[in-house]
C-alpha cells in the first residue's frame, strides 16, 4: 500500500497521542460494589445502548461463560436487564437499567474529569478545533458495536 508520507506522519501522531491520552486518564475505580470487569462491561453497554450478550463477550475479549457471570452479577445489582430476542430465543440483549445508566455516567465523568478540565482551560478557538477534529475522527473510525436489538 502506497500512502502519502503526511498521512503516515499524522496517523502516527494521532496514534501516539491517543495512547498517551488513555494512559493519562485515571483507571476506573472498582469501589465497594463493582469489580473492574463489571465497570468495563457497564461502560461497554452504555456505549452500545443495547448489545447481544455474545457480541459483548467478543468486545470484552472474554468467554461467553465469563460474560454470563458478569451480566448475572450486574443484574443482581439492578444495573442491567437481559431480554431474549423476539426472533431468536438463543440470543439475549443486554441493556442498562436507569440505575445502570446513572452508575455508568458517574464512572465515565470521574474518569474524564481531568481531560475535561484541561479542555475547559483552552480558548474558544482551540476548543472549536478539537470539536472539528473529534468529528473527523468519528467519521473515520468504524462503530465499535453491531446493530442494537429491541
């Protein structure tokens, strides 16, 4: 593949910046009631809206059995609900409950607070440039999750 040098340099800068950005954010805290795995799954479901259990396991890179245990724990904590697919009874859709939405939002805000504070210190022009760059990246990158269920 013959790519322009500017595209390679820019891609390298964005990749390195993304890695530094992720490493600079605080890791999600397990706290008293959620394990790191549960927090990760909660965040993934929040991003997906509703996701098939098998796709969630694939995304989190765990076995179906492991995902089933995590989802069952989140169900007991009333953070997610599991619903059978209307067309395929073997398929389960996982979605957040209102409490799950609240917990996921709180966790995400805690994690991104340092970055949000740094962005807030930028002048209006630089924030507009970052907004445009984020829009462009969103258009370039594939969606992380498949179509959602009902």
